[in-house]
């Protein structure tokens, strides 16, 4: 006598499909991470070489910055920058800046008139 549809047990089918999904999932992950990317080891080696080279360059630059000639040049540049800022903030330069700004506004207004006519 045939069993009713409600009495049938499908647990072994679900178990089989679940095991297959797990096996294929692990296989796909392994292929993605290990077998499909053989250049990964070369990439890691390159990054390590690049990191070492950059650390060496950093040490060289830091040593260069500690030299007295570099410190003197840096101090001179800071002094020049301070002078330039003071000169920029002087009333003469500010007056010239404002004058040129006004001229620019006039020219832009004239240009917009010409563009509107054409």
C-alpha cells in the first residue's frame, strides 16, 4: 500500500542537499582564495619589498632633516614666509589688492554686458 503524501519523510533529501551545499561552498571558497589567484604570493612579496624600501627612504629623509644645513635652510624659509605674510598684510599691499579687485569687478561687469548683447 502506498504511503500518503503527508506521511512521507524528506529529511534525508534535505540532509543530502545541505551536505552538497556545504561541500560546494567550501570548494568555491578554496578556489576563490587559493587556486584562482596564484599571484597573491607575488603580490605579498612585492608589498613587503615596497614597504622595506619606503621605510629605508623615510629613515634617509629623517636623517636629512636632522642635518644642520637643512635646519638652517628651513629656518631661513620660515623667516622668508613670515616676512611675506607681514608684507601681504601691510596696508599698501591690501590697498593694491582692493584696487585690483575693484578693477576686476568692473571688467567682469563690462564682459557680462557684452555677453548679454550678443
